[in-house]
C-alpha cells in the first residue's frame, strides 16, 4: 500500500484527472465507430446482430458515465486538498466523504492504474477498517453514493432501451429502420360500442322511452344512447357516453431523476453522431 505523501498525492490527483479525460475521449471515439457499424448492420437487415452490438454500446456508455463521475470526484479532492490533507482519523470529512468513498470503491472496476494508486493512498490515510468497509459486498456499502453503485450494477439492457438506441442510430445515419410497434390493449377501437350501452333488448328500449316521457332525464339520455347507430355514437354531443378510464403507466416507467438524466445524456450522444 502506497503511504500518504501530500506532494505525491497532489501529483497523483492531477495524473488521474488527465487519464480519466483521455480514456473518456478514447471510449467516445470507439463508441462513434461502433454506432457507424451498427447502422451498417441495420442497412443489411442484420437486426439481431445489431441488437447485441447495441447492448455492448449501452454498457460502454454507462462506463463512460462512471468515468465522468470519478473525474468529478477527483476534481473535488483537488479543489479541497487542504481539507483532505488536514483531516485525520478513520473517516473523511463530510464534504469530501462521497469523493473518497467513490474512488476507493470504484477504482478497481476501471482500467486506470493512476486512479488505483490514488485509491491506495487514500486507503493508507484512513486505515484498514475504513478500507475493509468499502470492499464489494451484498448489499453494497451505504457510504458509496447511489449514482456510483448504479453505474457498477450488472444488468442486461431491456428490449425497449435497445430499440430506442437502435432507432436513434438509424435516424442519425438516415437508415430506414424503426422498432416493431408494441401491441396495446384497453383502448376502444373506432366503431366499438362503449360499455354504457346495454345488451340491446327491445323491451328495455321501450321501458326507457316510457320513462323518458314521464320526465326522467336519465331515462331520456339512456334511450337516446340506445337509438344512436354505432357509427354516429362518437359524433353526438347530447349522448352521455362514459369514456374508459386511462390505463395507468407501469411502475417500471417511473424512473428516478438521476436515471432519467443519465438516459437523456446517452441519447444526446447518439444524436451527435457526426
């Protein structure tokens, strides 16, 4: 484990920032090339192969986002280095705790040797107990920010997300491709009779007419609804028709704010293809 040396730590922080930026640029260039290849696969109608390539592209995009977050945290240590160096004990000060915990926890999941050396310096400063508390575990350590944990989580992208990526790539490279529309249910089809109209017995129709002549407003509206042909039902304003209740959105669509922002940034990269 590399011992704590303030002068060397400053140099290591600066090197880590430079390498993080260089790796992000490299990954972005490779992602652009990969998107071009995916567009070529769509032109050749090799959709399943394109899907597999897109899954890898999504994982690469998430990895770049992890690098962006780590760069932000390393810059935090650079800006608050006086506080980092002056504090002692087994826990970092609250204003730099997220940065220190993120670097110690996530650095081994990157390919940056400079960042891993900085991690060892931080582990030496705060001691063995602090280092062991930030080892990968299930559940993960609570001191690590959720944004970092979400970038490190292993998952297979959903079909909807893959289709959205493929659609944006196809649109950016002027490829005529669109995902297959998903089947929907629960919405009335034109010409269908809403559920307010009964089973259509003639006796009920005559009873409603008698009730309407007796001055009952509800009976009159119900009788009129039964007399209107199916094709005219949606055009009559005086007919009381109950509209079907809106289908609630699935709970999976309620994404957290951070996830929505991350997805928006990934789509923004897809739109800047050239």
